C-alpha cells in the first residue's frame, strides 16, 4: 500500500509546485471528509485523476480530483442530479459536473460544502461508516502532456537563458 501512495506522490511531483500543493490539499480535505473512500488513480494523457470511491470501480466514484498543468478541478459524479441553485457546477455531460478549485477555501464556502455533503449522502453504494480507504493505481499512461504550465516552462527557459548569458559574460571577463 505504501508503494501506491509513494507512486501517487511521484505523479503529483511532476506538476508545478503551486498546482501540486493545491491538489494535495484538496485530496487531504477529501480524505478527512471520507476516510473510508478508496482513491482510484489514473495518470492519463491529459491529466492526473484521483477518484474518491466506496468501491474499486470508477463508476461508483463520488468525486474525482483532476490535476492539470494549469490547475485543479473537483468533479462531482452524479452532478447533473444535484440541486445547484447557484449554478456552481460546470459542464454538460450526463454523469459529471465540475468546479474549478483555484484555492482550498473554496471547499469551505457554504454552497460548495452543501453540494459536497449532498453528493456524499446520495452516494450509491454508500461509503463505509468506518475503515480506511486504499490508494489503487488503476492506469498509467505511457504518453502524457507536460505537467508544467506553459507559462512556468517559458519562465524557466528565460531564467536558464539569463544564467547562460551571465556565465558567458563572466568567462569572457576572465
């Protein structure tokens, strides 16, 4: 089990530090709220997705944290059936809706908290009342998009270029 947790930590380490920090914080909050949920990990081409689920089947997921190079989304399975008077849930699919999580405090906002509580309450099958969920690596894509945002990559290239220029100047001055 420790190996799968370490593998998940390694997947997250590929992202820019602010995105990885936010993703870890969101997942920690979900684990605290649903300690018996399994975490189904899919390291896909476009994103790293971690489903929170009472079973080991993705179809039974309640939430999924999707980590992209530019940020984190919280997906609500059964989202189309949740009452959402403030229209916080985005998307038009038959099964899933999502919220863009730009800061951890978003999960504490009353409307978001209420949606999450309702999603947990309506989960079918329900979460176990006790126990600790497992991390289950379901798939790892051989090819994946960059986990670094293009802005961060560009900043890194500029910094590297400036270092190279400074190094050349110091060599010339000697």
